[in-house]
C-alpha cells in the first residue's frame, strides 16, 4: 500500500494527492479500530501470531466421516503440541488437516463425499 502521508516533525502532511485518500480514510474509520489497535494487529501479523478463525464458537460444522456427515457445534479453538490449529468440537478434535474433513456447510460436506466416492 502506498503511503498517503509523511511525518513533518510532529504532524503529518498529505504527500500523495493522486490517491483517493478520503475513501481510504473512510474505510479505515469503518473498521472502528483505533490506531494503537491497528498497530497491535500489524505487529501480531508480522510475528506470525495473527490467525483468522474459519468460524466462531457456537457455529455448526459438518464432518465428512467417510460415508456419512456428522454435525458438531464448535466449542472452542486450540493450538496442538505440534503447533497446528485445531477446532474443539466438544471432546472431538480432528488431528489431521481439518480443512479436508470439516466443512462450514452441509452442502460442502456432501460434495466432498460425492467427490471421494467418484475417485
């Protein structure tokens, strides 16, 4: 992203008038985040500590259990001893790459079963 401003002593000045800086400022303000929060998120991202969760606690997910689909409610999230991200599905925690077996919609799980049966 190209900077729109430059620090001139203790204040900032607009240096790039070719960008639509009003739209960019409005998009930032729409986030509802304060500058310190943005800086904290940027540091976490740079440090490899920022994770975008695929769903939220309480969501329903669908497990492709081979020939059937099992339904679970997400209880939480965790990082395993192997540093891999895991969903807590109420005592059941997929140990393989969960993205291949856990789906956010029944349709996606059914499609995965159909695809596996066609091979």
